[in-house]
C-alpha cells in the first residue's frame, strides 16, 4: 500500500494562479482570507489527511463497519479517534458561517480540503460530507431554535448528520416516498417508515446523530408536493442540548457493498415502537425543495470523490511503475522499471491529465458557488449561480466516471498485483464505483444538465460561458511568442471543440424541444462533450499560467506536459461525442419493442 | 440474481449466416460436422451452462476456494459435482483430435461453447480453459509416451492441467524465470522454485493435476533461450497411469483477489523436499517457444471471457431494467420500468452492441484458426494463420476491455442496488477486471499487434484483411435496394473508418520503423481502432444477413438495430483513436523526467 501525498502544489496553483484567489477573497465575506491563510490551511489539511486518514483507508476496508448483536454499529479501528481529531481541527465547519460557529472560509478552499479527505479515506470522508449536507439544509431552512440546538453541534462535529431520502420503492424517483409523519399535540411529529442506503445512518463515534428525514404528513397530496423535511435525532435532547431518551429509529441492517466498506450504509427503521419523534423543518410540503437547495454542494462533493480517487489511484500506480522492474528500457536495453514503457506512460498520463482537468473544473465550480452566495450585485450574483448550476452536473458525472476509469487504469498498471486485494489498487476501483450512482445517478445528472441547465434557458448560461471561453482562446492566440507554440496549438484544439459544442447544442435545441425521450438519448454524450470543453478551457488557462516564470520549473514543466496530453489525447473525445449526438435519431432508441 | 440464458440464437446466426459453417465444415477434418450436429451441441452446452454452472456462480463467489489447514485446497460447494458432469459430457475434449480421444470438432464451435462456460461461471470455466492450454502444448510437443500417459486423461478431464509461468520477478518478462531443473540419472529432472498466480494450481476435484512448468537447466543460457518446459504431475504415475507417490510440489497459499474468488489462484512451491520430479517436454531451451504455440488459443479464450461477462452483465441489467419501476414513461406519464428511459436504453444498447460485435470477432478469429490448422493449400493455410495471428490480440485486448466497461455499465443500470453485493452485478465487474491483465496484459497485446503483427510484415496481413473488408463494402453498396438504406449507411460509415485505419497505419509505419518507444505510445489506440474496424466489418455482414428473409423477424429486427447502433454510436470512436495516433508526438511521452 503506497503512501498518499495530497497534491497541495496543484491546489495552490489552481487557487492562486488559475482561478485567482482574489475572485473570491475580494468578496466582503472573505476579506480576511489571505493567500497565506489559504496556504497554511492547505498544508494543515494535507498533514492530517496523509498522517491520520490515509493510513486507515486499507484497514477500514478490511474491517468494515459492523452491526453488532446489541444493535450498535461499530466503525473500523481508529475511526473514532480520527473523527475526534477531525473535529478538534475544526474541519467540519470550514465553510460554515462564522455566525454559526464555522470558520467562514470560501467553498473554494473547503472544496480543496474536502478532496484531500476523500482521497486519503473516502469511506471516512463520507461522514463529514453527509453532515455538511445536513448543516447546509438547516442553515437555509432551520428555525432559530433548531439552529441553536442542532446546528452548532453539527458544525463543531459533536453530532453528525444524515440524509434520509431513499426508500426501497423511491430511489431516483423521490415522489414515491411513503414514510409518514403524523402531527402530535406538542407540535412534533410521529415518524414511521423505512429508509435505505443511509450513509453513516448509525455509529458510535458521537453521542448523537441528527437525521434529516423526508416523509409525508397524513393529508399531504401525492407526489413531490406532499413531502416534508423533519429533524429526527437519534437521542431526544433537552432545550439546552442534554442527551435524553433514545428515539424510535433503529438500524435494522448494514449493506454488504462492493466498496466503501468502512462507511456504514444503513437500513433505518423509524417508528417500530409507535413513532420516532420528528420536528418539521420549515413548512410542510417543501421537503424536496429544501433538499434541492443543498444539492449543488452535495453533487460537487461527490464529483470531488471522483477526482480524489483518481489522484489516489494515480499516485499508487506511479509509485508501482517507478519501482517494479520488468522488461528492458527500449533505449538502453537494460532492466528497467515499467515506467520506461510508452504504454505505461500513456496510462499514467491519462490518469494524471484527466484528474487535473477534473480538479480544475471542480474548484472553478466551487468558486462560482462562493460568488453566487456572496456577490452583492444581483445580476452578477444570478450569473454566478447560473454558471454553478450549469457546471455542477458536469463535475458530478464526468469526474465520477473518470474516478472509475482511472481506478481501473491504476489496477491495470499494477498487472497481476493489481488484482490482489493486498496491493490496495483494487480497493480504489471498488470504492470509486459508487460515485456515479449516488447523489443522483450520472444519467440523472445528464438529464439535469441538458434539460434544466441548457434547454430551460435556451442555452443562455452556456452561451455566456462559451463567450468567456472564446475570450481566453483569442487572448491566447494574440499573446504572440510569449506563450509558445504548444499553448497556441492548445487554443486551436479548444476552439475546434467549442465549435463542435455549439453545433451539438443547436442540434439538441432543434431535436429535443418537445421530445423528452430524445433529450434522454442525447443527454449523456452531451454532458461529456461539455465537460471536456469546459475543463479544456481551464487546462488552457493552466497551461498559460504554468508557462509564466514564477511557477517552479519542475511543477510548471509537468503541468504543461499534462495539459498538452489533455489537448492532444483526451479533448478529441469531444468530437466523438459530437458524432454520437449527430448520429442519434429519434427512431433508434425510441421503441422498447423489438429493441429489447 | 438473474438467470442466464446462453445466446444460442446469436451463436447459430454467426456460425451459419455470417461466418458460414461451410468455411470450416468444408475442411476434410470436419467432414462430419453438419449444421444439425452444431445446433445440437450448442443446445446441449446451453442447457448445461444454464442449469448446472450458472447457479453456482454467485455461491462460488461467496464461498471462494480455501486452503485448508491440512494443506488441501477446497473448491466451493457443488464444484466437484459440476466438474464431474462436465467431464461426463466430454466437454473438455470438444476441439481435441479424435485420435487423442477428443470430439474433433472445429475450434469455431469449441469457442462458442467456451463462451457459454465463461458466461455462466467464469471462475469454474478457468479450470477447463487452463487444461485446454496444457492439452494443446502436449499435443504439439509431447512425446508419444507423454501423450498416452497424460494427454488422454486430460482430454477426458480425468486429470486437469495448469500452466506454471509466472514467478514474483517474472511476470510480463518471462526471460527472468529462475526456477531450476536439474537432470537426474533416470532422465527426469529435479525441479525447484516458486511459481505464482497459478490458476487451479491445486484442488481436490480430480485425483491428479498435470503441471506444465517453465524452468532452467543448470547450464542454460540467460534469457528466454535458457528456458525449458516440464511436466510435473502432482502425483507421480506409473507407466499405466496408476497414481503413485505425492510429488514435491505444494500449494503454499491462495491469493485474496478482487474477483473470480472460486478459482483457486495458487502460489506453488516446487522442490522444498529435494526437488519435484519433472519430465522434459520436447527439447531443452525451447520452453518459451512451445508456450507461444498455444498462445493464440489461450488469448482467444481470455478474450471470450470479456465477451462472456459482457453478455452475462447485459442479461442481468436488461432483466432489472424491465422490472424496476422508477419514474414515469415520457410518453404516457405513467409509472414505468426504467427501460423506458432513453439513457437506460443507451446503456443497454452499448452493452449489447459491443458484446455482439466482440462475439462476431472472436468467432471469426476461431474459424481462422481452424483454417490455419486444417487447410491443405500452403498459401491459403499461411494466410489463415497470418489472419488469426493478426486478430487474436484484438480479440484478447478489445473484448476484455469491453468486459470491464460493460460490467461497469451493468452496475450503473442497477443504480444503488448495483453496488450491493447480493444483487450480483458487482461480481461481474470484479470478475471481469482480471481479463485485461492475464495471458499477456492488454498493453502487451497492443505491442504484439503493432510490432509482430503489423510492422513485421509491413502490414501485409492487415492489407489482405482490408481488401476483404473493402470487397464487402463494395458488394453492400452495389446490392441496390435489396439491403435498404441502413445497411448502405453502415457500409459508408465503415468505409470512412477503414480509410482512417489505412492513414493511421501509414503514420505508424512512418513513425515507428526504428522507434520502439513510439510504437509503445501508439500501440493501444491503434489496436482499439483496428478492433472497431474489423468488428465493424463483421457487423456489416451481420446486418446484411439479418436483413434476409429467412432470419426470424424478431431476432433479425433486433440484430439490425444492434448493428445500426454500432455504426452510429460505437464505430465513430475509431476516428477518435485516429486522432490520438495522429497527435502522438515522439517527445511527448519520451522522457521520464520531468514528465513523472
């Protein structure tokens, strides 16, 4: 099992030299976020990720989480101690408002830090990731009393949070939720029903767990407008936060999963003994709408899991390739590590180049969320929100698909050893495989992108983004000899890709306007095409920044090579996607019979 | 866990209507191979695969093979009984010569049957697959005595066979083999050394196991010319085949693997007690050359594992998509199974279309092996051998990459349930992941293709194949209205792809002539491009055949839709590969520093 070294240089480069810290630090909310502070936090997080979380990744996979005979859920060895340290570092609240006890730092920085947690130990990092989702929901929709009672303890990490959406019959389609919430005289509700796939649905790392639960009130309408959101604490608490009696919610079983073994995925039963006490968040009937307000952050976080697992798999494969001797150096004829072989280099470059492109995309999207939250000017604020909304499904779907592909390549670089569990490469593939599924399958992301994000505003947000991309292309081309031929070649390649994206967009507007099924057929290749183009834009900006003299020469040279590989070997896939879109005809996938 | 239905209709269609049974049945060796016999054998194999092997697939995965405290290897429940039935059916010897006790049937038919074993239970099917490799080696190189003693019992399945090549320091590079064979006075050798990754290296299903072992004699030269091949039976046997004393070869441990849990992957130690008795096969120093004679069949078989797991994953995903209700039908607005969604249909069509294309390629390659073995005319024989040699790396690498991709898509179609082990979809991904690695990694296949199969004869064998492909394209275009617009569009798409393949080939000849590293850089995309083109040829022939009136209308309509999807959605990837090749510049991947 190789060590893990968080890619701090790349985070710094992207934040300072590509995205520009000043774009978010210039916001009044972040007036105290200096470059030094950012660097110090990145270093501190990297230290914690590498020294505390990473060493538990493999042992956690082997031990897994266990449901004991006494009904308690036992996390893997070292988990509780690591979690305690995580809370002591204040990491749970890094991007939460200072007014609620958080650090109040930009989401941009929080995202960089979160990638480190996910890369060092994805099964562990799921716990704070879910808590962060619950925090966001309560910040936006919780009452003052709910905020002071629950929120502060979640931001400190003292209590964790969960999201209880899925039921056996209600996966991608939450309108089918059946759990019931019956109002009681004291203003609380009696909740009953069964929820599945609840991440960290139970554990003993903290003395309480705050479940956020979707359920229907008895007279609620069918469908999504009948769904409300409830706080259901594992233990009831007094007004001052003292732990009281056990609530009527219990872990019935833990799933036996392909990966993330150390993350307890629970089946939770509510109300087996008369009803779990729940407290309504906001208004009745708005549960799903409230969930949607936190969706961007949650999908960004899952997308980052794809980036993170790619980085981890890359580092491990690179380490193996540098040390495993097999075959001879084609130049010298001598025994050599396998990294001398061009095909191994190609696999490693695919991994690195796509990882760095996806990282740039995720951090850029995170910065847009900061702008959307904190800009004063309403037009600029709306534009940032629209851009974040546009990009999030790309981050989620493209990065998590890459996570699987790159983890699989990592196995391949290891040869036979990659298939042996002790090596650890296979774990990354097993862990990575969930990310394209949860938090909205990648198919749903593609539908969200093509439907809500492109067709709904007649591609206006996309057009604004393309305008910015074209501006970068022109600037690069007009920059003269300063940036070199490679950068200008990259700009040309990107321009071709953007032209194709515009053509595909026109095709989609034409064909999908009134045809939902056609939209579904075209969604996936269209999302992939767009993700390649937008990350290509950020790779072009990276290339230009890396060519500047003040970047360390080793880092800069590697970054330029990585970008070049992206433009020459990966971006051309966008043309393939354009062909897929062009070739899709309505009839082709239209009829279930006799197709299947 | 869904049932498995072997795709007998597709085997029959490919054998009778696309490849043409008469091409191999016309060979004198197969004069008794009638269409009825072929169909009867396919039906019989399908019955055995579906009823005996398939139900053991999941339980075998859960139980795995175990090394007991007494040193014995215990296979999963039902394994021994299934193996006994397998032998009783005579299946081990299906393509072995009748003179040696086999059925003497074409490899084409044997390959179809083998795909069923692999699809129904890959972990089980590895045992006969390895025995078949050992059988082939002994047919080609064993002495009369060795053949009568060992071979007949292996062809009946009474004893199984293994291939002992890999050592910890000698994986892809077999020149590094260190196991030693010291000649003894009685003509036998004392073998010592350690072999790893030995598939079915030990088990109790048969009373003996025939290990074929690569080792060096004491005064052998370094490198591949010093390696010899030995028979090392688990139990020594008398001249009449009675089991004698235990030989000095022992299973030290079984690997803990990502997948194929029920296939015991052994570390075998030879000579811990003075030396395992081994018998030289053929001449000293020719061990590796002998191994190469069986490589085509072995690589074909592994390639078929990719096709097989794709088929199995497809059937399971289709079954789920037809029954899982989630969301609404875009047309009617009513609750509907997820198969109504265009994105789900796209995933299923990707799986089915690529699976059927890869199956066509593997069976066509198998038929070329029959021709190469049995044609009388030396020119035609050599041409068939050259074509088989050309195609085998495509079958192995492309199909096994597809196996991983398709098993991963199968998981995705299942959504959250795909990540739960009980569903069984994840097992296919875990099992599929080994096939791109063993029997020569896919990177090695690509090097074999570009170096030995294309550059070495200056692309002559490829040019002959392209001539045949162009002939089909012309015939299709000149066939008039008979075949319809879809078929003519497909022919046009294929022609574009073939032109690009020719251009890429010219680029490769120009750039790689004296540059081994450049060859390594271009090998993988070039193999993929070629595989898409050749399987596209077979899909075009399939489309034409399916359009004929005598194909059942349901099967024919589905086949045409599958082929259309291939030409519109999958074949265009070949242009992306061409771009990757065109864009590869020597410098890019040349230097290890500062690239990594």
